[in-house]
C-alpha cells in the first residue's frame, strides 16, 4: 500500500476533525476506509497525540476499551465525575418530563463526557418510559427562555384540557420551571401571574414588543419552585371559569352539575380568587388552604353579624 503525503494529510485531518466533533476513532475501521494498515493508523493517532501536547490544548487522546475507539478527553478537571453523571441521569429518568428520544440523546451525551468509561454500560435510558409526552419540548423551552431573557412579549396557542381547538394568548413570560413531571411557563396574563403547562402549548411566537419586568413582582424566585397542587369542587353553571383561571387544571370527575378539578397553581392570589367565587367553589385540598379559607369566612361572618 502506498501512503502518499496527500493521502496521509487528508486522513489525519479527517480523524482530527471527527475527534474534535466528539466522535470516536476505531483503528480497524479507519484502516479499511483508507486502505492502509492498522500500524499506519496507529502512527497517525500518535502524531495527533503529539500535536495536542505541543499545542498545549486542553485535550488528550484516550482509548475507550468498551467502545474500542479513541476519543478526545478534556485534560482539565472540568469534567463531570461518574458519580455526578449517575446522579444527573437518575434525576432525568425520574422526572418523566421529556420524550424518550430526547432523554436518550441527553444521557448518551452525558455518558460520552464522563471522566471515566465505567458508565458506558449503564442501562438507565433503557428503563425510561415517558408517561404523557408526545412531542419534544427542548426547542420550546429554549425559545421561551430566550424570550424571557430578552423581555419579549410572546403569543401561544394553548390547548386546554378537554378542548379540541387551542386558544391564542398574548403573554409576558416570567419564568420556566419544572415541578412533578411537567415543565411550566409562568406568565403575566392581563396583569395576573398564570401557570401554563408547556406540553399543552401547540405553537409559540416571539413578538417584537418589549415589556418591563416589574422591580417588585408577586412571583419571586422562591415561589417559582413551590407550585401548589389543589383539588376543587365546582358547583356553578360554567366550569370553563376554572380553566380560565387555572390553565393547568384537569377534570377528575363529574356528577350532574358538580365538577372536581385538580391543578398546579401559584399560591399568589389563589385564595382571594377562590373566595370571589362564593358558594360555587369549594377547596378540597390542600387541607391548609381549606382551613385558611374557613378562617377567613369565619372572620367575615363576624363582620356581618346582625346589628
């Protein structure tokens, strides 16, 4: 086999480019592809290793035995350890928040950057089953998060529980959070902070309209991680009013004109709104909120005693 300088140059640059892209180099496969011996490929690999050392780049070539390939690894200690990767993977698996294909890609990427190769045979992504998602949310989460950073008004088409046609809404996005298997968008809708489940957003568009983040807003950082799960009994004529106030609500049961709803909500303003519904609304859970409303009603009753 004749190994010309031109052929060697192309071969080495091709391998280096793929290594920098995170791919692995298998000697036997490279030899077959370029029609040279494995010893020739080994010399190429040694030259790449020497170049990395002389150029003082923060990478070194490492042979990953479980994959039988050479890969570029960071020299500095800025890689995740195997323990850190395992914990992150466990949390992702338990979240059930993304479709299986997205979880698989993320887990593979994490495993490819781990400091040692002992995790290569983890079966975490195999046992993952998404329980409710039917679409990837990665682009949506990124797009809305970018709009929040840029303080841009957005429009969304939101599909309420039990409806076939989504409703268009113009919002001031405030935060994207995660809680109990779902990602949520918290947005200012008509001067009211409202929670939207992101898997129900059918379409999203950033508008060329800026808005000012209030210096003091009812939605504080600590609130964003503390959504409250509520269970309501609605006895009125228009159950749609529950969806209008709580876009994440879903109907649990119905008996004649009594509807039981559950929803993830922000605590801010919830009690006041529930009280405004009068006898049409009863809080079943959480018990703490139910007791607060009872205390408020008892105090109100004292204000309206017969004179």
